[in-house]
C-alpha cells in the first residue's frame, strides 16, 4: 500500500547514471514516485525508462514547488 502523505514536492527521476532525467512536481511524492517506478505513469518517463528517484525537495505551497522546474529549464513561468 502506498502512503497518502500530501506535501508539495519537486522531484528528479533518472533512467540510469548519466541517463535521462525527468523533473516533476506533485502534491503526494510517495504515491507519484511509486506510479513512475511501477510503470503506471504513462508518457515520457515510461517511454524512456525513467524510474529512479535521485533528488526531491519539499515546499510549503504548490506555487513554490511549481517555480522550481522553470529554474531547471532556464525559463520563467507565465504570469497566468
């Protein structure tokens, strides 16, 4: 059973050392990482075999957590 602990989080998954990285944001880190690892998260991570949690950071609000991926990609969030 997967824990249902909610806290805004940013996380980075990897396919292998020096492999493909994925940056994500979620309100339930344990559940989301479990979905990636078990193959229940369709899309980029499933296609590229990105399953291993390599880093995470908890935030006080979802808005704060959502700013981080833009920093990683070198862009700015839209004002909308």
